[in-house]
C-alpha cells in the first residue's frame, strides 16, 4: 500500500511577511525598559560622586550607548520578516548583517500570545514560539495584527497535524470552551501575600529608604518635640513592634499588587486537545499548551497556603523555560486552586493518576542524616551569636529543637510512588511540593550517593526530563540502583524491513 507524497511549497514561491508598520512603536517601551536595566549599573558612580556628579564625557558615553542599543533593537524589529515553508518557520532580520532562524514546526511545544498595554492601544499582539531548547522563546514576533497571529499559529498547527484549534486574543472566549479554573481578586491578594521573595523585600526596603529621606525634615522635629513620651519605659518595644508590623504589611501589599498585575482575570479553559490560560492586568498573557505535550505537573502547597485552603499548580512541557521564579519555569501556572479541587484539576492534566496513592516513605536512616544536618546548621548559627552577643546571643540555641522538629516533619511527609505511566514524588512539610512526571517523558535516571549516605547505605535517585528534574526521597542503595532500569517507560520497538545485501 502506498500513499501520495504531500506537496510542499517551494521556498522561492512563498513570500516573506513583514511585521506591522506600527511594530517599532509597540517595541519602543519594552526595549527601553530592557536597555534601562542593562545600563543601571552605569549610574551607580553618581551615588559616590556626590554633589559633583559625573563628568559630561561619561554622561555622553552612557547616553550614546543607550541610543545605539535602542536604535539597533528598533532596527531589528523594523526589518524582521517571517514565513512558513514546508515544515519550517523561517525568521529573518537585518539588512547589513542578516540573521536567519529556522524552527522546525514539529519541535514547537507551545505558542504564547501577548498583548501589552501599548500593543493593545495600537491593535497589535506578540507571538512567542517555544521549542524544547529550555531557554527563552526561539521565535518572538512583535507587532503582528490579530489576523496575522491567527494565520501563523494555524499554519504551525496544520504542519504538526494537530488540526486548527481556535486562536483567540487574550481576553476573548469561545462559547464551547470549558472553564477549569478562575482566579478572583481576594485569592490573588492571598497568593501574593504568601509568596514573598527577595525581589519584593528589595523593592520595599528601597521605598522605605526613599520615604525616610524625603520626610526626614518633617519627622525629626516631631520626634524632638515628643521625645519624652517616646523615651518612656516600654515605648521602645512598642515602636519596634509597630515598625515590624508596618514592614510586614508593606511586604504583603507590594507582593499582592504584583500578583494582581500578573494574574488579574486569570482563566484556564479546556479547548479539547489544548489548554489555554489567560491573565494579566496591564500585559495580557495567553499560553496555549497541547495536552499530549504535558510532561510534568507540580502541586505547590506551602504551609501558610495550606492553612488558608489553597495552593498552586504548575504545568510544564518539554519547552520549559529556565528561571528562578515559577512563572518563568512553567509554561502554564494556575496561581490559586482550592485544596478541595486539586485532585479534580490534577486529573485534567494527568488522567492516568490513580484515585488512591499509597506513597512509599523515605528510608528510616534518612531521618538520622537530616538530624545531623539540622544540628550542624544550628551550631553554626548559635555558636557565633553566643560569642558576640553573650546571653542575648544564646537565645539562638532555641533554633536547635526547632530544626530537629522540622527535620522530623520533613522526613515524615516525604514519599514516592511509581505506576505504569507516572512517577509521583512528594517532598517537604513547610514547603510541600508534589511532582507528577510522565514516565514516557523521562530523559535519564541517575542514582547518587554522598559520603554520609555511603556510610548509611542509602542514596537518592534523580529523574531528568527536558528542562527540569525531580529527586526522589532517600532509598536503600540497592533499590536506587534497581530504579535506574525500572523508571524509564519502555517504548515500543519499531519494526524495520530487512536489509538485503548485493548478491
């Protein structure tokens, strides 16, 4: 039985398509912000120069570099063109120095449609095409009209044989879609308040510094006039408590505003073969992920969020982007999911998940290893504190029982489970994370044993998938070695026709 070959377009016959004439205007704001962050370090000498400031020559060099970088970025956007030829997406930019990129349509994991505020005013969108490279988007087309974006995504879907799924702008909805999850304002504020990071702390500290410098002349006279009342016994503790509560409230407020800006109006819908997530206040972000491409799902349930009755879900495909923040690592992030709805939503992503999951616990000797680590950490902190601050520093020894108790809780709630299609790993108590990995997506499995683990006869197993990994709780060394051959799913062997030699 034979099949007719598919007629592919000749490259010379497919015309190149250009971005909209308003694309440089849409790219002006993000390019300026990127260049501003790059050149921020050049402004640090102004702090040490004081009132004298920097020489005019240095200011001229800095401004010249910024203008050149901005002009180069706008030039690339203005000269960018693209086309879909056969099974490839070709992107070309530049005139004097031409850059060409070729992206195999079969390697495209998911597409992302963005509509920043400036692009929305101009009636344009941005399209990001991501593969399994694990870095930033392989193809980023700024300044497409909605019709051009839909035509491009439909062309990529047709080449991959996925059919033509509905392509909507961020914020639009189709009547046949099924809503899986939504995020409201109250939930987003709680999500932000329980996701404090170093970036938020830095922003709040910088803001407090600026406020102190600005109102110094107003606060100092008031403090001098009421110094007798402020210096009264007990007022020092009261002032410190009020300052601490104000700082915590400021951290919560900044983190909550960030969450609202990023996920305002979040909706996760099911289109049949694809999942689409839309959210964002100023910049609307729409991510479309094919169900068959899902390789890993992570349930993030910190202690405070579990107490409040919700958690987050991260869905990763083979095109996961590396980064420290979860929003950078996961193509699809559901910020707020009630604890009661987590099993139902998890089965939407992983239908093979069993109803009952009898986890296997970590090896008993892993608890002893965790206790030794807790004691070492406590001594490392408490001993110098006692040396420098005496009796007040000795309070740091209370960290020892807290660390021992935390080590026991962490070991108690670790577990792992292997089914015919999945590997489920649960880790941590204070920051509980449950990871579900498709065995068919496993790239490699490694068993490792450190010096302390070698003495106890235990080890741990690391499972690598494209762009990510997960580590099982400690197990016996013999079991760790056996899991190397067990965990990867057996793929069906392909039959090949016998090769006939001449004669």
